[in-house]
C-alpha cells in the first residue's frame, strides 16, 4: 500500500531528545497550516503514514512533531534514529482541532501538548489556560516555555514527583469551579480524554464546548 500521491519527500533538519523518551523531529517547511492540524509522516513511500500533530508555529521556517518512540511500533523507532539529511515523506496537513475561542482551557498529557504548542507559538495563547500532566517533571514538555508564556495560567500536574500540582489533570479539573461558558480542548491518551470529558460534563459543561483529540 503506497502513501497518497499528494505525499512529498522532505529533508530532516533536526531530531532531538525531549524528556525521558520523547523526540522532537523537524524538517524544512514549505506549506501553510492551521495550528492544531495534523500531518502524516513516514520513512518510506511504500509504508502508510502515521499521523502526528504539528507542534511548531505557523510562521516558523521549519515544521516539527513531538513523539514518543514505541519499541513495538512500526514507525516511531525508525523516526527516532533519523539524522539531519535523512528524508521522510509527509502528507498535506489536515484536521479540525482548532481553537477559535477567546477564552479556553487547554488540557494535555504527554505529547498531547503538541497542538497547543503550535497554537501558542502561532500567537494564540492570549489568556488561555493550559493544564498539563505527566508522571515525571521532565516529561512536562516545554514546561519552562509554558511558564513564561502563560504565567499563572499554566498548571503543571505530576503524579510521581513533587513541586507542582499533585495528581492527574482530571484531579485538578475536578478541584476547580469553571464558568459554564468555558470551552475546553483535550489532547492526550484516550483514558484522559474520556475521563476529563465525563468529569466536565458532570460539572455542567455542555458537550458542545468540549473538543477532544486522542492519540494512540
């Protein structure tokens, strides 16, 4: 099975470690995209692409994805070993995980913070709140940048280390009284997305005000 005809070859310019196991993969960008969109990536034109959220700003000269290699995965271990000068194949960006609200809460676990990073680096942070969760502090990706961008509107949640909110993002969401007109954008594991959505609905937040994107 070949990748779509619209897929094109690009050159890797950066592949850096992030946190305990994360990787930051970048290539030169010659396409437009909306912050929050995803892109298909593969190492071989005969291998179906895997979808990743773009994590770079829409004015940056490069495009980047944030991912965690999975030992049993078909693609992520290969991507983790790429070096500058290697080539990958990408699809045109697509997706509708787009924040057009003036007031919103972003909720992310793990690499699910990627689309929010793209939004922030594209100038959409404003007065938004980010609730970011991870087991370990070093896996709160771009924590220092978030602290600078959002200040008190950045809430870090950690389950295995101290120094930030103690517990999962759902525990933090449950501890707050949210205005009923608040919009929420959830990105992370299916467990987090389902639990957070159910919790918010139980607090009276309308389903229509909760937008979710799950990674696998």
